C-alpha cells in the first residue's frame, strides 16, 4: 500500500526582501527552491524574524515595532503593534514562532531594551486574528530571544539573552486566557536545541565552558561536556552557542578558538546524544559557526551565496 505523503515541514528565510518558505519534509538536498513567498507590508523594511504556516496561506513576521500577518496575495491580515513606537534602532530584536498546531503566534517583545518603560513581554497571539490569547511580563532586559516549540506538549521554550548579564530560559503554554509560565533556575545557560522527540534539550554555558543535555521538562542534567572532553585546552578553546540535534541519537557541539597567529577557527564534533560519548569531528561544510541548522533527521541547512538554504545530508 502506498504511504501517505509526509506533512509539510516549513522553514523560512528572508531573501531579496521577501519571506520565502521551503518544504524540508522530503529528502531533497542541495540548494532549495522556495515553495511560496510573501512580500512584507509597505513600510516594513525592518523585518527581524519570520515564520509561515504549513498550508502556505500566511506568513508571520516581526519588525522593531509590530507583529504582522500577511496572506499569499500580499494583503495584510492583521497587525499587532508594540506601543509606544520605539525610537531605538539597535539592541532589541522581537522574535516570533508558530505553535506546533499552527493556531498561535508566539512573540517575544524586548520592550525594556526598546525603551518602552516596561518589562519584557511574551505574548501568544491568535494566528488567524492577531488577538491576544495569553500574555506575561518577564523580569528580563533582553536583546533578543530564541523560541523553540515543543513537538509533543505544545509548550514553547524561550531563551532571553541579556548580553553580559546572562541568559534566562522560560517555558509556557496558554491556560484559560493566561500564560502558564515556568522559569528555569539558571541565568548562565543558553538554549540551543530540542531533541526531535522532545524528551531532552541542549544548552551551552553562557561563559562557553561546557555543553549540557537536560531532561524535558524538569531541566535535570543528563550529562555535561567540558572543553577538555574534546581534547582541547579549556583556557584557549570555548564551546560556541550553536549546534544541536543532527538526529535523535547524534548531537553536534561546536568549539571555537584561535591559531597562534590569531586566526579564528571552528570545529564541530559528533556526540552520542544519550551517553555524551564524543564520536569525532563533523564536517558541516561551512566555516561559520552559526551557519548550521540541524533538522533532527540526519540533515542540516547552511546558507547558499544566493541566501537560499542549502540542505545537506549525513547519509
């Protein structure tokens, strides 16, 4: 019997001023062609973050002052403004991500850094209307946030980066019109990735001394790897805030350092995701420590010179 097609799995990139969607649910590798694109509304030249629904009907994006939804024909469906309008152009980057069921757009608002004289905000908006489903004040002064939707629970994880002051990780879900918010008791762990099955998550020490795997949702540490576990000098080499789950069984951890003539280098390593055993170096075919986005199925994305993603496989 023929197998039903896998549901679309969509990633987005901003290329040539348009939000472009790519379906990575298949097995295609190489430079990917977009399956849909949207032009932001007139005047929105400062798009910061973006997402698209699996039906390719709508794109969602944040600017410095709003979260916006646009339709496939370019019409603006809704706009949620961040008031008052910020007069600061740098230092704050609002982010957005779709919930796993596509019904909510989660928006991190670094309002304190934007000069709005209020706490940072984390808001879940109705994806269809832009209405507020739930909202919470966060006791942070963040520059930007990393949001990861949990594939099973429907919760979303948020890592708020506060620059030299550290990083704070939250998780939340809407509950009866309010935000059911939990904050992990750390200020020195940076969220990197969720495992494909959602049972674990990976963090890197804010000071870049180690990487750790935690149980989800309680955050209990399963194992920690310091720089010397990779045969490197912890006084000279650091764990970069990148990497993640190449597959359910393999983590990629990134180390950075400098040569004797002060040339920066980046090396990635395969690690057994369950035991923490270092398996050896991994060639992602990119020297940029941040140009690596694992998809959890043995493949990963890097950026082509055109700006479109290139999908590579570990097969």
